[in-house]
C-alpha cells in the first residue's frame, strides 16, 4: 500500500466514520482482524489490546476485576446513525471521552502506550506499561486525537481505575443556564469531588422524577437518607420539561452520603437537590455522554469547547442568530452540545462568530457529507499553526496515504 501510494481510509468498527471531513481515500485499511487483549495486569491497573478489539470486550474484561476505563468513552452510534461495534483503537485515535473527563482526564491522559504503522511502512512503538515522565516528543499524546491521519494504530495500552462502589446524581430543577453553570463551577471548585457535572435546559431530554424513597431494608434506606438535605428520587420516564442541573458523585457509600450533604449545604441558595441513582442515573448520564437528546433528529450537531463561565454567553449569542438552536452543557459548562436545524452551512458562520470573542472553538460532529466537505469541521487554525500541523503530517506520512484531508483540507 505504501509503495502504491493509494490513499487509505482507516476503519475500526465503522461507528465513527461520519466524524471529520468526508473520506477522500480510494481504499480502506481495516483493523477488524487485529483483536484480542494483549496485556492485562489488574494489580498494576493497566490493560493493552489490539486496535480492532471491540471496546465492549475491554470493558467486560475490566468489569470482571472491578475496574474500568477512567474517561467514560462516548458511543457515537445513536448520534451518527451507525452500526457495528466501537473499537478500542478508535477510542485512542479520536481521543474519545465522556462526562468523567472533568475529573479523570481525557482518553489521551490514560493512554500510556501505542504501536502504529506510519506512512513509510515503519512499525513504531511508543510508551509502555507504566506512567512516567516523558522527554522529547510524546508520540502517545500526539497520536491520540489525530483521527488516523498520522498512522495506523495496531495496539494501545491504557491505565485503568477501580469501579466505584456507588454512584448517585444530585439534581436541581428549574435553574437558568448562567445560574446552573455557576452552581457547577462552585461544586467543581469545592473539596467534595463531583465526577461529572452537566446542565440540561428546559425541554432537553424531558424526564420526570418521583420523590419516593427506594424500597429496601430499613438499614439501606437509613443510609441513603443520611445525606440530610438531599431528597431521594426515582426515574419514572418522560414528562417534565424543567431545566435540570446534574452533579454525579462516585466512591464509597459513606463518602457519597457525606459529600452529598455538604454539597447541598454549600449550594443551598439554589434550593435542595434530589438524589437519583440506579438505572435512572445511569440512563441519564448515558444520554449526556452520547448526546442522545439529539439522536433522533436531522439537526446538525456541534461540540463547543469554552471556558465554562462563557458557555451561557456563547449560547445566548448563538440563539440570537439561530433562534431554533438547542443545547445542553457537560464538563461543568465547558462543553456545549449544540443542535442546529435548517442552515445551509450548519450554522457554522454564526456559531464561530459567537464564540470567537470568547476564546472557544467549535467542532462539527454531525451534518450531511456536502456540508462537511464545504465547512471546516474542526476549528480553523491560524496559518502558522496550520503549517506546523502540515509538517507533522508530512513527517509521519510523507506521501499523504492515511486519511488525506480527514481533519483539514489539503493536509
């Protein structure tokens, strides 16, 4: 393939093929045959797998020993309307992270080793089995998030963490965006360690909650009620269109009871939260993680990255230009998921004009191929940075074989 110079699209499970600009490749190089766990040392909290290994197999292997990937990778299938099985190599190549990113870091922060084939046909190994200081160029971090443009990953190694004993979600109702992001910022700046923080404006993923206490033993219910000001809630399906502000707590049960009570006291100006756990909490965060609130629509979908306190300012400016836009906030307000209907450029001009003064950047996640081919999918870079990016691409892939133009036109 290298000798022929045929441009190649890199494919794992095919579930994220709609990310980035439309493929300009003549053929496809698949990792489907590269499967299997190559390394798992639970005591050292590290796992390695070939790039085509289904993500579900990695997660199941870890769960058997009470462990997990720290960064809660997003599943794009519902949003992009794709099928197949997400692969661990694609998680690394796309730096795919979820709500836990604000506490545990992104996928690249847990990625500690890779093997890949570059555009010269050379096999490269970088990193290993342990976390350590890196001197020189850290290829592991460089490759994470490169979407296959620098080489074909064949194996990845991740640091893992223990699964928490208990997970609960504190829910505040009815807060406007600015107040909600202020609540999330206060909570994240406290010593009470939320593991995820999101805000769903009114009408986003409408759900209702009851305030009944879970059935269970007297001791179990007493333990659950020790949060004091926190009210217990259960998931009961569609209904409410109220705004909801969410904080997720993870750890040992006693720790959660204490932290929930302290957060309720710290944030008392916003009212008393309800507490949600079990299947309801899990389903709600899955929708946040996967942008599931926008899965069944034809809208263009964007990810906006900003300073959290600038999120409400950005969405207000966007709403003035695009009145039918909808959005919700993750990562304490620093990640805005935005859905835009009926715009020739998917709203790109208005969105980027709104966030440019705020220092943010916008990535087009879902749109028809014609729009993704004509609109910059990733935030346009200044010319000097674009030259550096092109130079890095050339050093790895001088003939431009791997995913040409996937991220930026002409690179």
